[in-house]
């Protein structure tokens, strides 16, 4: 697949010759009033009805989309205001899943883990309405995050298929149907979320096969990213370079870039969406710190293959911290672009260029 499909997201009035696309992984803190609206909606003693709750969701979606624009992001999302958990949201929309109540997963944490009880089937679109609303609310390109089939299969009880691989591939075909609908609606940037891939590295083969199903007959100009959370990347690299995706979104700031060298040999041939702010830290990194983090990406790929984003979704952060991280990230990216334009960075190593004698 071509990496040239990134240029379609370059703003017309972009101030620098270099372009480091800035975006986010997906989730964002929900306004407190939206959580309150949900409580009212679910309370049988209140007259807060479907229309009222839909209005609240619409307002939150517009608000957070606008917050992403104010931060200066080149590609926006609405912070997944209409979604709850990343599996639950989709399982409710896929025929073949059912819910039997929360399951204890670790410590005192419970997760509404669904069961696949019959053949999974595509019914109604999952995300087209969400995409169309955000695209209407923004004049910037919109990215659509989708939970990947490997995660949808592994975070569920499989009571219908011979094994999880068979279920994963069946779900991959449904994701492909949904992407086709999104593309018909105008979407050009799709992100597949497979957070646990680097913690279950023996499964990279089935994820690669699932991705082949996902991208089947998807036009070349549609950008496909794969988001993977922290884990032992050396156990999935370089095998993941065979995956049919344009971009890998990798959580590296959280580990202070201790695994950066993994991606230097062999050469990283895809685009690298580098996590440059740590979503597990409740302080906003300085612009200067984020600039240094961006330069670490230039040790792995040249500028035309680098995308700038946070490590992961930021929904667990205080909202003002999430916004501060995004705004500083965009400012840092523009500063690094200007430094690249001026020849101040040695792109072979992401270091300051040697001064002229």
C-alpha cells in the first residue's frame, strides 16, 4: 500500500514545507455533564428521554471535535463521545453476540464481557452516522477508529466457533463491510485498534491474515492505520511490516523510548505514528520535551513517514490535561517542521545538524 495517501490530509494553508501529520488515537475525556445526562437517561424516575440524550451526545461530539480543532490537529475525531468500552460498543451492534452481565477481570475491576453464541453477522452500520456527524461538524479530515477483530474475538467468550482464529477472521469480514460503508460515506482515514497485539506476540500471524480480509477491495487512497499498545515489540517486529497497512500507531513515550531501537533494523518501511505524549502521566509535557520525542521518531523514519500523536487514547486524563498535551504536541510538531525546513536537524539521526565552520 502507498504512503502517499497522507498528503491528502495536509492543510492548504500549511505554513512549513515539511508536514508531520498530527492526530489522536481516539478517546478523549467525556464532559462531566454528559455522564450526568446518561445517568438521567438511565433513571426511570426522570423524563430525560431518547431525544434529550441524543441532543446531549450531539453537543458533546461537536464540543470535543471543536476542542481538537482548537488544539490545531490536522486530523480530528470526536473523542468517541458516543462509545463506551471498545468491545462492548461493537458487540451490541453485531448479530451473534449477547451479554450476560459483568465479569471480574482483575482486582476489583469488572468488564461486561460478551459471548459469541451464534454466527456473527453484519446487520446495520456501526459508525457511519458517527462519522457523518463529525465530518459535518468539522472542516478538517476525520479519522475513524474501529476495534479490530482480534480484540473483538479475544475479549469475548467464544461459544460458537471452533477457535478464536476462526472467529477473528469472521469478524474481519464484518469490519471490511463497515469500512466499505464508511468509505462510501467519505471516510479516508481508518484506524484499526488491536491494543493487546504486542502482549500476545504469537498471534501476529492471525492479525496479519485478518488485516488482509479487512483491506480487501478498499481503495488505495484510504489510509489504514493499526494501533498497538505497549508490549514487547521485538516479538512482533519485523513481522508486522508484512501487514497491509499504511501506518503503525505505537505507544513508545510510556516506556521512555526504551524500545525505539527495535524498529531501526531492519528498516521501518511503513509510516510511524509515534506516541510523543504519555497518556499515563497527569502532567502536560512541555513543547520542548515533545520536540525531543518527535526527533526520536526521526531516528527510525524520515520526516515523510512520521506521524505525530499521543501514545493512546486520553480518556482517563483530566480534560484540561488532555487538551494541553494535544495543543503542545501540535506546537512541537510545527516547530520540528520549521527546524527541518531550515536544515537544523540531521534527519539520518534526528539530531541537530552540525554547525557550518
